[in-house]
C-alpha cells in the first residue's frame, strides 16, 4: 500500500496560468516533505521542501502548502512556464529515519 | 562539477547474470542511496548508507547487495538478475539524512533491462 500518493498521473496547463500538483499521504509519522522535478533521461532534482511545523513555504514561483489534518500537500507554480514541463514527485520522510518515500509522480505539461 | 556519476547508462542482462552498477560522488557526502523507478510507482529505496562501512536496507532490498568501502563510492550489485529487476536505477547522495533540511543530488540513472 503506497504511503504517498499522487492521484493525478498528468496535468496540462496553459503558459502563464497556475499549476497545482497534489499529494496525499497516510503515515502520520511523516514530518518532512519534499518536491522533486525530473526531466526525461535525467535524475530528479530538488525543488522545494516543507517541515511539518509549517503550513506554507515559498521559493520564487513555487509554493508548497501542507494540510496536516487532511494529510495533504500541494505544489503551486505561478506563473507556469513551458520549461516547467516535467514529472514532479512528492516525497516524505519521518524523523529518526533515513528513508524518503516517494509518490508515483505527476507529469506536468505547460502549453505555450 | 561532476556531482553524482552513475555507470553504465544502459545495460541489458540475461536472466541469472550478475553485474554491478557503479555510483561515485565528489561532494564528500556521507549519505548515499540507491532507488529504482518503475512506472506509476515513483522511486523506491533499495539500500542506503550513512557513511563508509555502514549500509542498511530500504524498502525493496531483495536481490541486491551494496557495500561502502569509501565515502565516494557506493556500488549496487545484482546477484542473479531477474526480469522483475528491469527498471531505471538512480543513485543519490546528500550531506545529511532524508529528514533534515539537506538536498539530495541524484545521478542521471541506469536503465537496466533483464531478458
């Protein structure tokens, strides 16, 4: 049973609009969450993270929101650009553990 | 800046063959990990290491061995390849553990096909 789920395998948005990628988790021990971006034939690259003591973290065009009661996080990209087209993975970890648990990924396509 | 280097990039094996996937990093990171990526499954942790001489199992360790004799290198060995091990393998390294505020750097991946 997947502990981190990204229920939308793909998302298509128009350039300049907002992209919202969602992620749900089931393990209440998770207290640190990350988003990675992956282009074809490359390894994932770190995008943004959030600790469970916060409910929002911003970095330029990227904002991650965490709703602990709903066990849900989302990544907002505003404005979306064609270069943002990639697969986005959310990941989670629990304190005192060394493992990252990844979701299945969402393929974002930003159309010019 | 080399970062994390994985070799080979592509490999085809016959069932039952063994091989070693190489991973090297030049950032003096203590933490290194191996993941496999399968469609719809995201990345799953195979083995990880918190420093030279120390390794531990991840989520899907069966059929794989690792060792960490130096800080720089973390090879992944497939003992007897099976078609279920067909996947894309990623090596990652980081300064700190997964739950700390440190970024993990990934290699470009090794696409392995077992026939």
